[in-house]
């Protein structure tokens, strides 16, 4: 017990006596200090006294599918900073292949009595993935916000980039450059954002008189390696331009072009998605569709805080307009 008091006191910057007063519900402690002590208990992994467990901690779970794709750390930085500014401590929960699952993290966060959860991607984006753990969040009415398009049956507030508009901007750009064999490098078939991109691209190309052939659609896993493998298949199918569902996939496509002896954009054009960090510094600088992550991050926090305050219920999806960023990885169809 004394070790716990000392650790919590050091974490908060108060005396052990103050921590003891909080744990024993004694008077003479400000609300701010009391809340800081309870939050420190949660962060350090100590269980709250039974009489205090009914209260939610000022902790918010921040669940990410990975950290290798730079868009996720960028989102986490914006959202985590905004949570801190509003008096909440983000608990970063990152999934790894073969490690802790999204369902495991939900159990952990519920046990920690968190005030809410923000998902920056996850099973909710895939139709064939497990969704049972979301029902546990719904049953306890825990404030929850999802980032990225979700399956329709999950009734949570959602903030997304307009995937249909993103695909339309990218495909129209390379079409206007003269490309007609336009390949799409997307996520898994059950991935909702990829489905939206594909449907939008099909509609647009059909209206332009250049229907999308099945062999010009390749699925991948959002990594550079997957992008390289998928792009090689698209080049073999005759693609002169590739629209990718992530920047790492696009960088993999650039590598595949070089391995095939093709120049970018002299022989083939490549478009990414996200405009994540350093895409202006690649060789060539990457044309990509930018997600407005700062605006989206502010919307995520507003939705979560409104739910915590009881002034809003889980609602519909908020769509944000993407922006095509032109750089040097796209060019006219070679003659």
C-alpha cells in the first residue's frame, strides 16, 4: 500500500497524505487534485478502491490498428493533444499481428472505467471481421467515435474522409492526363473505404467511356511490400497509371515500377492517398489525395465530448472533403 501511495504521489506531484485522503474519500482535497489522483491510479495500473470504481476515469482509449502507416501516428498526435487540452489522458492501444486484439483492448478499457474510446481504424471498417466487442461498448453506453467508414449496422458516431470523392479526384486527374488503362490498388474486398473508392471509380470511368476491367483492380494490405506486389500485377495487365488506397502502397508501386525498368512519371503515373508525412520528400514527390486530419480530429473530439457531457447521442457519419495534391509522380500518358 505504501509503495502505491508513493508512486501515485510522485506521478501527481502531491503528498502521500493527499493520495490517502482521496482513496479514503476524506475532505480537504480539491476536485482537480482528486481527479488527478484517480487518473494516476488508472495510468499506473492500480485498481481503484471498490467504492470509487463506479466513477469513470478521465481516460480515453485511443485504439490504432498499427503505427507503421504514418497516417495513424499523425491522427493520434492531433487527437491525443486535443484530449489532453480538454483534461483527458489518452491511453494508446496499438494492435500487432498475433498480439493483443481489438476485442482484448475493449475489455481492458472497460475495466479501466475509461470515459470514452476513439478508434482510428479497426474491425468496424471490414464487413467480414468480428464485431461482437462493439456491442459491449453499446451496452454500457460508453461514448465512442470511429474514424474511417464503418459497416452500416454499427450505430456509432463516425468521422470519415469522403472516399468516393477521393477516388473520383484521383481517377479524373490521371484520365485528364490521357491515361485510359487506370489500375486501382485497394484494401481487402470487405473493407468499406475500399468498396466506396471502387464504386466511385467504376461509375466515373463508365461515364467517361473507359470501363474499369477486372484485371485492373488489385487488393492489398496497405503496406509498401503489398503495394509493390500489387503494382507489378497491374503493370503486367497494362496499367499506365495506378491509384492507390494509401501512401505506403503508392511508394511500393513506385518501387515496382523501378524494378520493372519503368520511370515515374515518364512511363507510369502513381497516385497515393492520405498525404502522410514526407510524401513531398520522396523521389519523385508523390501526388496524393490529402485527408484533412486536423479538421477531422477536431470533429472527433467535439463528438466525443458531447457524448461524455450527455448532450449528444451516437449519430451519423460526418464526411470530410479530401484534396488532391499534385506533385511529380503523375504526368501525361507517354506517346
